[in-house]
């Protein structure tokens, strides 16, 4: 067993352990931390697969931007293990069993049908930013431009959804609390 | 490293995401499990990209990250609005559309 295989097994074990930590920890903040660790392990796998650009983007976009957004929202709502809603034991077992059953079924279907292709060991440079950029700006330049429209619409949508409605005619429990703030 | 190891790893991560989605009631944790499933499929795409020596799959992963970022912004805005209305992130409270 050489170095790369050892790194692969360590990264895989840590990724699966951290992913289990996401769904098993009571405190949502611990879930976020475990998910960030999982993303770091997946970035390690990207580096093993010679996808250096995606590894860096994964860390910057997912661990840096998206998970910080989750963390902000959780801290804004002041969620912790005490306020965490718990499903009944039966439903939790049912969820775990159905997830495990799906795993077993797809595993059994893939084990017999897949042919083993060893990924070649020599380092390819398709994952470097130069080659990816050339592909992105020649073959995929139209989707790249359209994604900017997607971002704009997502930004406008988030602002419109997050805007407070006018307090008049509201019957939510928070309306009485909100009234003094608007003076 | 054979390709099927990566297939099985991303399959395990995907199923953990599904089990978490079914097990938890906190809307934010369910959302995080969906992110976990997205990352599992991204890992599979990158492994296949290495197998076929084709950069198009990596571009696809890049776009899927773009879409995930936009999705998180809108989804968290919806969750914050729901928290403002009902003061909870429990999805069982929202099981009726008309309330």
C-alpha cells in the first residue's frame, strides 16, 4: 500500500465520520463545523484526483462562503441543543433504515454491473486553472454568462423574501414586539 | 486507485445525506444534508472526469457550485422568513400550506 492509497483511506474514513457527525450531533453549530470538515476532506480528494482548481474553489465557496452563511443564520436564531426539535425514536430509526437500505440496494446493483477501471497514476493537468479556463471561456462561455443572470435573480429574490412586510394588518405573534422598533 | 472506490465513497456520503434529511426536523440541518448530497455527486463527477481525462465534468462541477451558492442564499432567506413568522425552524410546524 503506497502513500496515495493510505491518504485515500484516511480521507475517506474522516469524510464519512464527519458526515455522520453532521446528522448525529444535537447542536446545529456542531453540525456546521462537521460539515465544514467534510468539505475539507472532499477538497483533499479533489487534490488526489488532480483537480486543484476545484479543490480551492470548494474551500473558498463552500467552506468559506456558504457555511459561514449557515453559521450566521444559526447564530442569529440562537439555536442550540436545547431548542433542537427531536423526532421520535421510531421515525429516526425509520430514516436511518431507509437510508441504509438505499445504500445496500445501489451498492449491490453497482457491485455486479461495474467494471473496474484503475484511474491512471500519472498526473494530468486538466484540473489546472489554465486548461479549465480555456474550456470555460470557449466551450461553456454562454452558460457562464447566464449564471451571472442566475446570481442576480437569486440576490434580488433573497432581498425580496427577506424584506420585512409592513406591520399593519399582521396577525403574527411577533407583530406586537416589532411595533416599537419602527418608531 | 480504482474508480469504484470513488463511486462507493460518494454513494455512502449521499446515503448519509438522505438519512439525515429523513431523521432531522431542524430545517437548517436538512438544508445542510442537501448540501452534503450535492458534494457527494460533485466528487463522483470529478472522479469520472479523471477517468475519461475530460475537463467538461469539472466545468459542470463548477456550475453546480454556482447554482448551490444561489440556492443557499434563497433557501436561507426562506428559512429566516419562516422563523420570523412562527419562531421556530421545526419543519413539522410547516406541514400545512394554509395556516
